[in-house]
C-alpha cells in the first residue's frame, strides 16, 4: 500500500475515534462518510485496498452492513493476495458474530482466520486469533 492512501485511511480513522471519544456524533458521521466515500472512490481501482474496507466495517454500527463490507474487504484481500488482511478481516467478522451472540458463526470465521494466518509472519494477528479462539 502506498503511504498516501495509508495515511488518508489512518487520518480518517483517527477523526472517527476522536469524535467518538468526544461523543460528537455529527463529526463521527462526517468522518464515517469520508471513509465511505474513499472506499467507493477506490473500489475496483488500482488504489483499492482491504485496509480501507476493514476500517469501514469496523466503524459501521449496523452489524449486518459491516459483514457485507468485510466481504468486500475479503474479496479485495484475496484478489491482491494479501493474506495478512484476509486473516485480520476474518477475525473482525468473528468478533462481530460474537457480538451478535452467534458463537457458532464466530468460531467458523475465527477458524478461517486461523487457517489464513498459517501463511503470514504477523505474530500479533496470530496471537489475537489464538486468544479469540481460546476465549470463545
């Protein structure tokens, strides 16, 4: 991923987090709108990247919509062969399913995350996945 896109995603995520911390719903919605626009603009372009989709899914309050967004991120990660993002997105999906109290589905996504993580070097994600499975 090129630094300008990463920095733009990071900046928007910081805006969302800051607005949430200050309980400023208008600013949060505006920043979420910026992230949605970024994703829509980059979708199916050379700038498309699973990080933007995972971030959008993470900040989407509607759980069902978030799952749809994660699916777009998964497809992008698989298309670009970015296995670390595949594992990370599957973990995010597992966490959402746990929030829904859909523990069977959560375990299914967590196992997919674990399988994807076999081929990555990122020890932090591997540990998160392992911990999630243990605590599920």
